[in-house]
C-alpha cells in the first residue's frame, strides 16, 4: 500500500489503516499485512483512531470502521449539492426497480458514493454512503472513466456489469453528463443476479438513463 501521499507521515499511515478497513473488519495481524506498517505502529494508530471514534472493534475483537465516520460522511455529502438534487430521482428509481440505487462521483483513481438508497428486499446490495470503491471494476467505474459517455457506452446510454466488483451482484449505470457529454457522476442500480438477471441493462437500463437525465435537469446542467 502506498504510504507517502501527503508528506505528513503520521496522517498517511493513519489513512492507510482506515483504507485497509474499508472492505471488512481486520485483525491486527491482517492490518499489519495490509498496510506494511510495523505491528507496534499499526496497533498504536488503530487504538488512537479508536479513541476518536473512527475505528472500533467488533464482537471478535477485530478492528473495523468506527460509527463516527457515518456522521462525517453524511456531513461531507451534504456539502455536495448534487446529492441533494438527485434524491427525488434516486427515490423514484429505487421504487420503480425495487433494487438498491447509488450515485457516485470520481475522486482521483476511486469512485465515492455520495448518495445511496437500499432495496426493500432482504437480499440486497448495500453500499454505504461515503464508500470509496475502485474505478476499474463495476459499471459505475466505467461510466466515470469514459471521456465521452456516448461512444463508451451501450447505444442506449447505459453500461452494465455482472459479478465484477462482487460475486453474485450485477449493476447497470448511466452518466450524469455536463454540457460536453462528459460524466460528472454515475447513477447505478445494483442487486443480486437472481433478480437483476445477467442482463441488468435490458431490465433496468432505460429507467437508470431516465434518472440520470432527470438529475441533469434538476441540477441545471441542461436547459430542458
């Protein structure tokens, strides 16, 4: 894991610990392996982050992300107007498809979920608001890396993926486009393959594209 990012060593190392916890709880042994830090440094940072509520321990004693991050993530998302503007369209999309929906923006070489609504089904895709995910896998990542969405996507304006980021999960995404046709955000529907099928675009693509166009109009990106 790359540790020298900001030039402030202790901050970079603490960020490495938090990044290692994004996927799942980690034992101290796993954290050491994931971060490349010494055991003593890893433990000291994890305990310090725990004192600030940014890290906690689960019932098995493993380190996991702290609950304070939920409030921080919500506060950060509130500063992004697009998340609030998109909420009506996302709610309509979730209700129409019955599946979980998300809105992502690009942050460097990652994509960050700035809004998420969960499916009412017991078996559903859960992406936490504020989750940072790779760009190279999943339909939303491909939408956000397209220089111009139209030639990069399906002729209907959406991109689908099946089992790329997570086994058993399929998704379909469409770009929220600026005036030049470049994506500034990605709207996604995701769910278990047994409901979405292996052709989620055929099932939900038109509704995802409609939601993206609605968000563009609500955000004033296009005049009509």
